[in-house]
DNA sequence: GCCGTTTTCGGCCCGACTGTTTTCAGTCG
C-alpha cells in the first residue's frame, strides 16, 4: 500500500462516517488524516516502524494505529464494516451539488433510494416534495445538479479558468461602483485544477454590483443571487462566484476568499489563540469585539505575528509555521528567469521555425531558447533522424552568428526507450549542448519497471534534464506509475535537473514534489514545451508551479544565462 | 478523533444563501 492508497481509504472512511451521521469532528479528523498522508513524502513504512506517525499534527494514537493496519492488511475493520453496509451508488449521490450527507442519508434510509438514477426518476415525478426538508425547489435543484454531473465534470485546467476569470474580471473592475477588485480562490493560489472562479470586489453598493453581475452576457444561468454574494454558471461551463464587501473589509475578505480552506482554518485557530476572532469581515480583539483595521493582507499577517505569506503557499503545508519563524523562502520571480528551455520547431511538431521562436522569446525579454525537438522514436511528432539533427545544428549556428544579445542553444527532447536505452547514440548526443530525456511510450509499464527504465535513461552522462517526469496530462491521462522518490534520488546522484514542464496541460513536476526534490538536493528547470510562439508564455505557469513548490531563484536553473547554464551542465 | 501559554475535558472557524420553515437546518466554501 502506498501513501495514495492509504489516503484513499481514510478519505472514503470519512465520507462513510459522515453519511452514517457520525460526529462531524471525527469526520474531519479522518479527512485531515487523508490529506496528511497524501502529502507525505517520507516512506510511510519507516514512520510506522518507528511509531512516528503520532508526531504528525492531526494524527493521534487511534489514527496512527489505523494507518499502520491499512499499510499492513490493506484495510481497517471500521472501513470494511461501513463499506458493507452502504451501497456503492448511494455514495455517488453525495456528488450532486446541493445534496449532502443528511439528505443522502434520508433518501437512502427513509425512501429506499439507492442510486442517482432512482433519485432522478423520483424528482421528475415530483414524488419527493412534501417530505421533511424537501420541496418543489429542492426537486428542481437536484435535477439541475444531476444534469450538471452528466454534462460537465465540474473542474477545468488553470489556464482555461484563468482565461474566463480575466474576461469577467476585466469588466467588473471597470464598473464605477467598484473600489478594489481581484481574482481570488484557487486561481490566485495557482492550483493546477480549478473548480470555480472567485472574484472579490469592495464597494459601497453591493446590491447594485450583484444585479449587474448576474446580467453579464457571459452568464448562462444564475445559481445563487444574494445581496453580498452571487454564483453563476458561465457560458464557458465554469462556475463563477462574486462577493462584495466594504473597502475596510477588503483585505480580510481577500485573504478569506483566497483560501485554502485548510489555511483559513489554521489562521483562525491562530487568531483565536492570540485573543482575536478572524472572519472575512475583519479581525476582532477580545470580548469587546473591537475591530482591528488592516490596510492590506501584509498588515493582517503582521497582526498575527506572521510575515506575508504569498498566495501560492497558502495550502496549510507548513507555511504558517515558517512565516511565524520568519523562515519563508524568497520565492522565484519572473525577473529571475533568463531563458526558455524546451522549445519545439518545425523540425518536428512545432508550428514555427527556430528564428521565429527565438524572436518571440526575445520580445518577451528572455535571453535564450533551448531548441528541444523530438528524437526519431516519436514518429507521430515527426521525430528527427540523425541527418535532421546535423541540418538543424547548421541552421542554429548560422542564426547565432546573426543574433545580438540572444542565443539559441542546441538541445533535444530525447526518448528513453522501453528498456531504458536512449534513442540516439553517444556520438550524436555529444553534439548537443543540452539533452532533455523523456518518456513518450509504454505508459502502462509496472512501477518497478518504469522506475528502472527512467533511472537507467538518466544515468547516461549526456542526459542533463528529465523532461515531464510523470507524463501526466491534467484531467486526461494519469501519471505513469513511477517511484518518484527513487527518480529524484537518481537525478541528484547523476546531477540531472528535473523539468517543471510549464505546459498548462502538464504542470509536471507537480508542485507537491518540488519542495521534497529541493530538500533532496535536486535542481529544477522550467520548460514551456512550446509548440508555437504563443506557448512561450507558458513559462509563467512554470514560475507559478515553482513558487507553489517553495522554490527560490537558486533552485531553478533558468536563473542562469545561456553560457552559465551550458557550463553548469558540462562540469560533471 | 485530535488537542492543550484557557484545558487531559470540552472544545473543535465561521458566515452566506436557499428552501422550507414560522425560527432553522442543510449545504457550501
């Protein structure tokens, strides 16, 4: 059992307990434990061995024993019992928006409904209205929720959500009654997957703002409409929430609506311990509830004895403790990024020529690109044969003689074949300045075999970067099974950098692994995987991932100029 | 089930909106 599987059992136990009407705080303890185990990078077997699980905040004696039992036997009694008593499809009813544990339990126990299908039929025939807590509106709401489940998974990629959010926010920010406004929520925290768009405004006329919001042409359907908060479904299929507060309340509201939920819970707990009450409207001192004014988020953090915590870090993954000690890292910024690795051209599946890509990168202020077209094994992308490589290198040499203050570096996205051998021989590899190795086939391999394949591939001294280390495509393809701890250890041993592939479809290496990789001594490098001039901008998604992964300028090799980068890679 | 410069018992973040109520429970974030 790996951490992910253990976390799944804890999470499911939490859901089942909730459904059975268990104490809400016990339920939370299980949810919490699942989250802790999921984000744990240490070998859980060792923690169990040394009985060190109880040292983790949120894991006590009982949960530590449960986790040990799951790791040993694959399950716990409590879970098996719950699992046996609740039909599989009943659990699925919880995924309908507006249907929570209480309603699900009632429908199942009192009405004998065991699936979403049965529930839908009952609502269509209006057989539910009249039951306690259920009326006509509830039936409509459930049907709308079921429709939504059928049509739309309820989540989208960061780049898609960001596009829609900017589109709405651009207009909202221009309305005359809006004083300050910002996109908050998981977009501001740069999560790779977004469930809804949160926009916050400060204003003296919240009702007017709400009216205007629900009447926007982007709106498909109004979900909620109140005086301070409204929720709509956009035509793009993404939910968008708008909250309005006064300008004095704005910093507190911005912090609150940026989240994460877990970060907020921790912050409120901290406020309480210091004799304050914290909510989205302010910070209130003592029994008198005297409000403490803060001009911005920085002031709010300061009042609670914390340095400013960048939004990307607000996941309750140790950022509050670090901020209390003044030990937050100085995160990498756009200005620290000198150049752009992992750029494709028309030599393989890119849409633009090398000169055009160089020009586009230069106009964004970057000092170099690393051309990294596919090697021959990737037939579908028109991978380069050795002759193509020699031709490309001549073109790059000629281009570099012409360019002033900008350089094109000779690189390749080299396939690691299924047995771990490389797609080009060493002689050809020696003609590149930077070799980025990657997996593009045989994704279904067992974990041990895949790990061995990658480790063998990056052990070749010509390989300098491991590109998109897990091969995931967000919301489309799961990462291949691989022991990342071993891969990271090998990358450190062989001095190979891990790519943070900044294509918003990938964002791979995942931010959750960046901090661990850094602690192990690994270096990261941001590559946009650009197949067109527009996609060079993907670098910025990579910077966000790096920031979210606690990385500083020093951890990310893009801070070097072209000469130093090539020199860095060839010193070993 | 967890946790402790208020505590080993009694708390556990807090508010908006909706729908079904006649003062509030459920859901959501």
